[in-house]
C-alpha cells in the first residue's frame, strides 16, 4: 500500500457509519510488523483512526503471524466459515487483484462477504511496475474496469490516485521496495516483463508517478 492510497481509503472509511460497516475484513493484511513498522502509515493513517471511531478490523492473510486474526485462503470453505462467524460486514482489499489469476472468481468471493448495508473498499495499481507476489498479471484497471468486477454492488466513489514516484517508494521502505520490484517472479504476467535489464526497466519510474485505482462499493 502506498501513502496516498492509505489516506484516500482513510477518508472514505471515516465518512461511513461504524454501526453499518464494522467489522471490516482486511484481506491480505500481512503482519502487524508490516502494517505498523515496515509501512507504519497503513495502521497510522488507515486503521488507527477507524479504531478510534469505534470500528473493528479483522486481519486475514495466508500466513500465520502476529497481527493476523484469520489465517487461510478465501477459496477455503473453512476460512470463509471462520470469517462468517466473526460477523464481518465490510471488506478492504488493497493491491491484491493484480496478483490473482482468477480475477472474476476472486471478486465474487469478495462481494459475497459484504453484508447488506456494508461496503467493499478496493484498490489496484493503475500505473505501477511489474511486482510479482508471487505473480503479477499486469491488471491495471480504470475505475470503470474495476467496477465491472462487482456488478451486484453499487459504486459509491472511485478515483485514480497519484501516489508519488519510485524514489518515494524506496525512501519509505527500501527493503520491501527492492524485494517487490527486483525479485524474479513466475506464472501469469511473466511473459510481459520487459526483457531489458532491471535498471533500464525501472528507470522511467524514477520520474513517472505511480497511480492507484481506488473505489468504494456498497451492497444496498
């Protein structure tokens, strides 16, 4: 997650009624260390204000670690049952859809977790280098293209948000940036990686701004 992305999501979340939206499921949350130390603005700018407002966040990830409340995949019925038992009403899914091969199927699962009156906050890079985790399909949607994945939800807000340059990303999180941008990947998206050297491939992003497509949807 990038800083401007976190701030956009925070503004959207703060405008919502806690009683209607909470608990909020954070899909692909990573660890507490990642959210509070490695990229501290995630908790500081997004989740801490929500908690102060009285909202509750349930963090889900594939790997067990400190700060992960639900361990498992959204394709696993047992994981979905655990999420359901927690009374989740809304979902936050940031920079995950570009790493999923079955985008439409994953989007349906996200949508199915949104309760009546609840919301889905979702972001996907619009302009960003290839970053496998473990794959990157190079899905870089407009707001309309993102909305098309959730036909049963109503769009509340959507914007392509400028998020700085590669220099800003590296300055904020050097180890994480190098890992995401330079690590060899596999599978979907690998065939579209530029064949030039890494330095030449990343050079344009030193001055070209990153952009993230951010949107909020609700279930009537």
